[in-house]
């Protein structure tokens, strides 16, 4: 199994603000994709849509305020299904840190290469959101290659 | 062992231009760090310096024009020594693609998380260099967290 790892630090933010940006629809919509909604009555499933390119349905496995969020991919591209995505939040002096892990990829495919760089750009969008109030969610996301 | 993977695509560039940016001192200095020099008479060792933060000495293992570059880290931070960094170049329609792999990390440490995101930003700097002639090498690199 192969994992994608990343780390960002937002200056003059807080673990609570990072947690809200990772758990509230408004927050998620401000850095990852503007098309995000609950997919079940219990609020455990979240659907993230990226125009006609695709979508992901995440099951919320864990939410510890100010500390940690973990999802499991329930639906979406075949190589994403069953993988897990976690965000570990901490504070170091003036920086709110987010350690990111997307684990359980079955092979180091071109898709995994693409998604790793794309995650970096979205996490930089989260950093910008926390620092300035303005992120770059889809469809305003940064293009990295021929797949967008 | 753990690997960092990334992919970028530069529009209206060429595999030959990407290869030069990965092998010539002038090219390397325009996207990774402005302080780069040969470290031996044979030209097989390249030293990349990042101000007082640190440095890496790479041994060139492979250089196939327009196709592939591979380095092994000979000196630098302890967790980098012995790891390998490769760039596989290809063309897809109007995009020159670079598949990046930094392999052989002994553990998924905070340093590895940081370096993965930092590599993404430097590869975006390479993309920008190939597309516009202007990259963002150290010391003009993008800050991602409390370690820079």
C-alpha cells in the first residue's frame, strides 16, 4: 500500500478554525470544491462534486474538535474507493499545522502521482483560507497538468 | 520504504526543455535553488544550497535526453541520504509531463510530510519556468508551513 503525505502551516489561525474548515460544509466548500453536500440524513456521508470531472463520497470516520478528522472514500474513482484520508491538527507557536495522509493506494499509478500534487495545491488553498479568508476551491483550483 | 510522488504538465514546452531544466545548472537554478554548482571535476555531483537552512549533494545516476533523470542523495539531511529522486519526462498532446518520485524514505515522518508539499511547490515552479520562463527557486520559494 502507498500513501500520499503533506503538511501545511497556517499563520495566525487556530486549530478550531482548521477543524471547522474540515468539517463544516461552508468551510469545505471554501478550499476543496464549491459543490459539497451531506449525502445522508445522519450527516455521516459527504459528497464532493467537481463539475463533470468526478465526485467523491466520504464517510466521516472520526472528528475530534481541534485535533483530527478522518474520512473513508465510499464512492468515486475506482482507485480511491476504500482509501482513507486524515487531517491531524496541532499548534506550533504562531502556526496551525495540518498533517495530511491519504492512505491505502494499491499502486503508485499516474493517477496517484497526479492526486498527490493536486492535494498539495488544495491544501495550500486551505492554508490561504485560514490565513486570508480566501481559498481556491474547484472550479477556481490551480491546474497542475493535462488532467487539470 | 515510503515514496513521494508528483506529476506536473507544462503546456507548450518540450521534453528537451524539461530535460535541460533538470540537468543544466542554469535550469536547475531557475526552479529549485539559485545556489547550485558542480561538486566534482567529473560533473557527476551537484550541490544544491538553501541559504543557511541546508544543502543536498546529488550524484547523477542517469540522464537520458528528453526522457529521464535520476539522482541519489549523497549528503544533506540524514533522512535524505541514500534516497533517490527521479524525473520521467514524456509528451501528451500539448503537455510536457514530468512524473516525479523521491523514493526510499525510511519512515513517514513530519519531515517527509513537509518535503512532499515542498516538492509540489518546487515542481510547480518548474512548470512555471517551462511555460513562462520564470520559476520561483529558493530564496523566492513559496512558504508552506513553520519550517518554510
